[in-house]
C-alpha cells in the first residue's frame, strides 16, 4: 500500500508525509489531527500539508487504496 501511495505522491509532485497529512486535513469527517514533529523536516512537511490541495480524483484513488469509507452517524 505504501508503494502505491508513494506513487500518487510522486504524480502530484510531493512526498508521502505531505500527502498523508493533506489527505487527513481534506476529510471533514476527521475532526482532529494531532501532528508531532521531532525534526525540522517533519515540521516543514506538516506546514506544506496545510496548504496542499489534493485533487478530487486523487482523493478518490487514495480512498480506494486505503479502503477508507466515510462513516456517518445520524441521531434522532
């Protein structure tokens, strides 16, 4: 799976850490991101991810690769 995701990152001109964080940030159903950084490069990737927009077709491809399924809970 990591190889396929790295391929998506390469196609979009970024790296896997940026792609991963950007994917999380672009899913409104994920309500919280706790990101840590112990090295300057990790902080740089986190900052890059905050402004990196993944196209909708790439998001759908990543969702297929990871098996992500949106969960909705309706109360009432």
